[in-house]
C-alpha cells in the first residue's frame, strides 16, 4: 500500500462507537481484522458474507486507499483506453455499505500478531479475534539500479494516478508543441511489461485527443520475452509487438537511470539510451511494511504460511488465528515452497480458504480447550487461463494452448472486469 493525502476516516458500527472522541490508547475490537482491502481483503469479506455463519461477524478492513483500480487492465487505464470510472472500485463505500463491516483508511505502523492488534500512524489501535494480513506487493526496482527514483511504477493506486498524469503531460505536451515523438522505455519482458509496451504502441492507432504517439522501447534481460510461458506464446508476442513498432532490446539490463535517459548493459558493453519516460515492469517485491512485521518470512522476504494459510502452521499452532494471503504470500508445505502465479485469481482462491478456516475456528471457544480443529488446505493450481493484451492484438493462453481472436479476447477481459466489480457492489 502507499500514501494518500485523504484523512483517516472514523470507524462505523457498534464496535467503534465513540472512537472519534476516545483516547488514542483505547482499542477498537472486531471479529475479523483485515490488513489490506484489495483483491484478497475485499474478497475475504465477500466470502464470509456468502456463508450463513459469517454474516454476523464484525469485520474491519484497513487500507491506505479508499478505491482500487482493476490491476489486470491497468495498462489500458494508463493509456486512456479505459476511463478510471470504468476500471476501479470504490472500496471504502462498498465495505461501509455492509452494516457489520467498517473501512478504516490509515497508515499501519505496528502489528502485534500475539495480541492480533494494529496501530495506525494517527495513534488509533484496532484488534480482532482473527487477524488477516493481505498487504500485497509493490513494483520495486532493485537497489542496485542507480537513479531508480526516475523509474515510474504503476501498481498501487496513487502510483497509477501519478503515472497516468505524467504520461498525459508528456504525450499531450509534445503534440501541442509539435515536437518529435517522445521515447518511452518499458523495463521488463514478462506479462506486465509486454502488455504495457503493446498498449503504448497502440497509441499510434488509437489515442486520447491531443496526444502524440510515442516511440516505445522494451528492455528485457532474457533471451526471449515471456519466460514463464511456452515458446510459441513468446514467439507470437514478439511478432505482434514488433509489428506495432516496439523496439525490443533483449539480453539488455538496466543499470542506471537519469532524467531523459537510461543506461543499458548489453553483452560486454554499456550505453546510454534516450528516454523521456521509463516504466518499471521488471518485477515485484513484498509491500515495504511486511519487512517490519514480526511474522514468519521466506529468505526472499515474502510472508511464509502453511497450506491452511496460517502464519504459524505448526501441528499445534501457537497463533492459530493469524492468517495471510495474496501475492505477498508463499505457501510452505510438503517438500518446500509452493510455486505461485501471483495473480488476482489466486488471491480470490486464497480468500475463500481463509474464510472457511476462520468460520471453523470461530465456532470454537477462543482458547480451543479441545484443540485446534482440522482446517481446509489451499489447493495448489499450477496454472490458469491468462489474458495477454498486446495493444491491437490479444491472446488467451493456457499452457501451450493459445487463442488468438483479438476482438473476442478483449471483450472477454472486459467481461471479467465487470463481473469482478459486480460481485461486491451494493446497488
């Protein structure tokens, strides 16, 4: 999560009565306290309410953003093909429409997993019988890149706003001045990078009024694009990007960035390349707050959970009521760390498992005098359908199978977005 300028909101509901005037040391209690209100957090509330036993639980969600954009199509939102109103959900309003749920906007500064308590920057303290960490991840360039502050990130809500504004200023300003096409560099040849590069290149055909189409360079350290996909998918992706005018710099690594240029290492040589704007799509890291949490983590800094998505998955858990889910989580079980798709659909599946396990535990006394009951494990799914937008082209991919019908694929991804929003909206 990242910073916003809006004030933290007062809580609603009986559990928060009088909190706006109480001393900062008073703790506000609920049954389920969820840290993060994006895909996993919001879906967890939805899954709890779908089950009769979960409808009476008091749920509090904490997030720094009051609304969230639909991340699978964020590249289209940046480039003006999707309007913000079409592609974001007003999270706070949807949560607060639930009589037994409260949205709290705030900056988390401390988490006590033993007490299942959270402290916000404003001094507010909140506690739940069940604590769920769903803080997500961030697009974060490695510290080794000099001048990394010049790289635009666009995953989080405020980053999306800033990136969209700067892109509009660059392309609109160049058109107004009659300047040559600006150069935009996208770093990262995975699915996020190729989608953004394709969408930027598509501006040559369709773009907001007053914009000029940019020159697009895609930088990737590997020998081929889309390393997690079948070779035929990578080959088709490359062909489509090049046909739309994207310049591919494969086998190149970004080592430095400055205003107006980036430095690439290719083979044995290094060179500066002009760049009026540089987007980082080269990988994600756990949300910065996670590093300061007193919770089990992997060597890579991700939250480590067991198959039941508990943070303390020992045979007799020391903290059975603390869960974590989402793309900042790695499941440890069996022979070690499970693979993860780090995708929205996986967050939704995990939220369903956490909801069921919370309800199983909630049916027992809090001290579990008869022991912790058996819980549902998360099921490993190695793959799922991928939609890949490539500007004027679009693919649906599952393993080696690939469907290439641009109009149908684009419609289907819009349908998925609208269906996702419809499940939460209280109209």
